[in-house]
C-alpha cells in the first residue's frame, strides 16, 4: 500500500464494517450475504396483507418504467385474476444485468441463470403458484429470486447498488394452504432486512396501529425502531377524504408538504387508539402506485399537480432511505440497536400484558361475585312462599264461602215457614205481606253477607227478581181481597213459595259465581307472580351459565397470555443475547482493523502517508462510536 493518496487511503474506511456485517450474516443467507455481493446490495423487506399494492410499490422502487409497468405486472401475475394475490412465495426482486428474466429457487443447489423471455417467465411463475397451492405448508421452495430485464427499468445514477427487495406474501390469503405456507416462510425474513416496509391502504390504518393485526412480534417493534421500519400507505391520492384534505391544504396554504400529510395520518392514528403515545410521523409515507396512480397521473388538470408533487417528495425520501440503508455503519448500528430495542419492546409488552392480566383477573373476580350474588335461592324461596300464601288464601276463601252458604241455609223456605206462618186469613193482603217479608228476610241476610265479604269476595247488589213484582201486581188486580175459591188461594200461595225458593236459588248462584270468580282471580295473580319468579330464576340460571362460560374463556385467555408472554420474553432474551454476540463480534473486527491500520502507519516512512493512516484510524474511532450509539456524527 505504498504511495497511496489520501482518497485511496480513505476508501478503506468502511472495509472493516462491510466485512464484519458480511461475515456475521453469512450464517443466515449464503446467497444474499456473500462477501462478494454484500458491498453492492441493499436488502429491503415488504410486508402487508394481500391486494394492498405491495408488488406495485416494489416495481416502482426497483425502477420499472411507467410505460413498461403493465408488461412487467402481466408477467408477474402469470395470468392470475386481478383482485387475487399473485405472490405465491417469498420473492426477491432485483434488476437484471441483461435483457432477460432470471428466476431461480434461492434455496436450490443450482444457481444457473437461465435466460427467460416474457412468455417463459410467466409459465415458470404460474407453475410455482400451482405447486404452492397444492402442497401448502409442505411446499419446500421458501424463496425465489426474480431479476427483471434492464430494458424495463430506469437508468439510475446509483446502479452500482443492487437493490434486493423481498416481497413477503399477503398474510391473509384466500387459500388455506397458502396461509399455512406464508406463516412458515416469512418468519425468519424480517430480521435480515436492512429496511422493512409495512404496507397498508390509507383506509386500513388499523393494520399497523393495532398490534394484533401484525402477526409477528418482530413487526410489532416498528414503533420502537424507526430506523428500520417505515409505514407506507397506498391508495392515498385516490381516497376521497385524503384527496379533499390535499385540496383543502393547498387552498389554505397555497401548497402542501409531507409534514402536513404525516400530521394528518398521525391524527387518524390517535382516533383509533386513545392510548397511542408514540410520535411516528417520520416513519409515514403517503403513496399511490400501480394502475390507480397511472390513472391519476394521466389527468392533466391543475388540481392534480400538487398531488404529483407531494407523491414525488415522498418517493424521493423513501428512495434516499433505501439507498442509505446500505451504509455499512448504519447496518452495524442496526445490529447494536437490536438489544436495546428488544429490551424496550420487552418492557412495553410486559406492561401491556400485565394490564391485560389485571383486567382479566378483575373480570374473573367480578364474575365470581356476580354468581355468588345471583339470589336464585332467594327467588326460589319467594316462589315457595307465594305458593304457600296461595294455598292459605284458597283455604280462607273456601271457608268463607262455606260460611256464607250456611248463613243462607237458614232462610230457605222450609226454615222460614217455621218463623213466618201461612196467612190464617186467606186474602191477597196477607199473601202480599207473606211474600214481602220472606223476600225482605232473604235480602237482609244477603246485605249482611255482602258487608262481611268486603276485601275478599266482591258480591253484587241484591238480585231482586222481576217475578216478585209480577206477583204483587197479580195480587193487586183482584177486585176483592178475600178469596172465594180455595183453589185460587192455593195456586197463589204455591206461586209465592216458588218465587221465594227461586230467589234463594239466584242468591246462592250469585254467591257461588262471585266465589269462583274471585278464586280464579287470586289463582291467576298468584300464578303470574310464581311465573315471574320462575322466569327470573331461568334468566339467572342462563346468566350464571354464560358467566361460567365467560369465566372459563377468561381463564383460557389468561393462560394463553401467560404462555405467550413466556415465549415472547424468551425470544427477546435470545435477541438480546444475539445482539451482545454481534456487538462482541463487531468489536473484534474493529480492533483487528485498527491494529492493521496502526501497523501500516508504523511501517510507513513517508510522514504525509503516515498522517493519512492516522487520520483514517481517527475516522474509524468516530465511526465506531456512532455504531455504539455514543456519537450521532454523520457518515
């Protein structure tokens, strides 16, 4: 290394960092992280549900030209209907170095780069999807590499950097086998990425806000690791509410910028989660990709121009973030950060689970108290008491009824005849008096019973028969008071006796009807009360059954949370351990580099070149402090 100029010496600045990262990552991905390729590769992982525009976003990031988008998309979909997931396995997209498609199994033994035209590439991808859907979790092609012909790509100034983007299949695919395979395939991909893009549509912010929607613990760390995770919201400019916002901001301020949009999205996040406490604006990107964007972009009207401008700003920033992700110092920073991030994430998760467990325990306690205080026995006692009261009341009413009948019995005709004799003088006045006194006697007895029946049997007024009036009118129609014929007297007397007897029958029937009516009433009312109590008991029993079921589910949820937390903490502890191992490994590589450059400085006879090596060593020490997080200097 004699006679090196300062620029030539300075070129060695990142060699130790590149070598350290490459050697450490070889154990994870032999093909991707080879010593030969690591210097030129940027590894980005893209994650999200099906049909949110992940593949379209990737094509744009790789640099597929708008005029070739449909062609490339058609090949990649392999005649798959629109509206259905086209990504069948984990896919690594990259730019081809020639005019052909290259598709191969990353995990396969052969790395032969077969040249494929559009038609051939489509057939290969169609067969991959078909095999995956049939085999599901047993499918052994976990990742394929797709190189897109350079003729379809823009010529970027940084073409020496190989952007490799992993498209992780949608997590909520329609095919059961596909879902099973996806879960298996993506689990170990996230930690290997220099950058992770979480993609969702703007109308589904909940995907990233609510942790349960992010099915992997690694993805839930996006809030505490803003350097590695970025959130991309697609279909933003075709969304009516977002479009209105952009137009409103443009009218009010005369322009719109990324901060305005990010503030708006974060406000939407706050509405979904009142406990949200993270400022994530710098991680948010509002984009539109694929056919929906090209349709908007084709509109030449003035109101669309601000949208084009703000979208370009977001894409430019995202591209800058992607290109800077290959900075060797930044890569080592990620490795160092894993431990602290895992500790922070572990603390946050344990607090959240602790809150959930406290809630569950309180709910279980409340359920136990509710079951204890359900008062089923109290209502059963009430039913028994009501039945007993009914029986007692029936006995009371029956006794009262029998007593009334006894009281009426002494006014029956045969008894009355002992008190009121038949008239000695056979004349109409005596018969009328005989009729009136007997009926009056019966009525007096009825009125007495009626007064005594207040509060129990509600008796009607005395049912005076019209036959009495008719008989009295008959007696008054005689020209003479005295009978001349015995048979007429006997006939009238018999009629009067019959009327008296009939009055007694009517009185007894009225008493009986009133008794039966009242008895039916109290039985009905008692049955209503009993039925009401029985219904309450039934509801209480059903409620207790539901409470017992809910308590079981809560115990099950509690057990699941506790077991999940144990696994979660174990995984985080392993990450912390790996981070410590990584840190130790990097420190050794750094010390070796310092030692090598120190030896070169000692061996250098030219003072100026000696100074070059000393300056490089000083820069390496600054870089290492940045890696350790002790210095925020620029690289």
